[in-house]
C-alpha cells in the first residue's frame, strides 16, 4: 500500500467503547475477561451487597449457605496482552466507509485503551507473508501511540497473508509471562495447518480470535453487466457478470466461513465475528460481557 495515513477516528472509537462498557458495568472488571480459571486464583466467598454486580453471584454456593455470596479472587493486575494482526494485502480492501485495515485500527486501538486504563500492558505483532513489526508489551499512552501510529501508516500494509507463519512465530517467541493473545484477521486463507498451530497457541495462552470481514467477502452486489475483479494479494484480474457469479460466489464464501468456524470450535478459542458495515462497539461489548458471565 502507498504511504500516507488511513482514514481512522481513534479518539471517537475509544470514547464509544468506553461509554458502552460503562453501560455494561465492565470497565472495572476487564482484567478478568481473559482468564476463565487460567490466571485468577480463587481466594474466598463474601456476602453480596447492593453495591456489587449481581452477575458475580455464585448461585450454587448461595443455595448451600442460604444467603447471597460472590467469589473473591486474588487480582493479577499486571496483565500482558499481545495482539497478532493481519496487515496483508487483503486488509487493503473494502466496500464500506471503512476498509478492513481502517476498521481494525479503530477496533484494536479502542480495545487496547481499555486494557491500558487498567494499568495492564500491550504488545503487538503485525504480519503478512513475514513479521513486519514486533513490539514487546509495555504500558502507558506512549505504547498506545506507537501501536496506533504503526497501524495508521499505509506502508505498514502489503504482502500475501500467511497466518500459519504468524502463529508459529507467536508460539516460539512469546514468553510465559504473556497473559493472553488476541488474533485479528479476515481468515480468508486458512488450512489444516492453521488448525494445528492455533490449537498449540490456545493451549499455551488464553486466546481470543476476532474475524473482520467486508460484505464483499460474503456476497456480490446486484449489478447489471460485467465488472473486473482483482485479487488484492495476487493482483490477478478476471471479468465476471455478478448476476451469474453471485450464487457460486456465495456458496464458496459460505463454505470457507464454515471451515474457519470449525477451526475456531475445534481449537476451543473464543471468537468474535465483525463486519465492516456495522460498528464493533456493541458486538465487542456483548462478547466481553458474555465471557464475564461465563467466568
């Protein structure tokens, strides 16, 4: 991709997500969301009070004690979260207001700010056919600025996406102090090898997967006549009649999507599906709330 800045509204995205998390009463408990038993040590039960979040009530323990109880955990505040983000040619694509790379930049910036506001640390790996950037975890606004600036530069993007290479890098490079990994891509290029490597990563670290797709990844528009389609990665071109190709295109997209979801399920990772024509704020907030409810 040519040099220049992406069309992103980082400040607005951060504000929108923080407001929504406040409505969900999630902000003060964000550190729990990655750790369903892996990083938090149970300490004791305590009586439920009106100031507590009712979602934290342990109903089985409450039934035995004949009073409302909540679990208390020893907090591990110094979390280290690594983002692994696809910056291949496939990210320089879109039919909506935000192309994929712009959508993802706003998404991970807002998500990262929530973590940093809890005094945790973030780092990132940006990949396509190779590892283009690797920044170890750190805290503070400076780290967020480095993250956002790198993602916002046009020259960051390009190359044929190789998720397997990125997963292998993460498995071999991330040390045991890493608390969780957030993997972000459109997952249009996956294989059985992807399943194996994702399973290895998920067994080593708490892993969250976010799939970001454009509407054109799923269906073709209703257009009369012929159009030229170009592969964003190989740059190969083909002339198609959308009305004729639409059905086969949708079948192939459905099959590819099902393959990816099967990989996520069999590797036992939590995953979130996002579309670039809809805001990520509510789906991400609901996703985090559900993880908390299942804690």
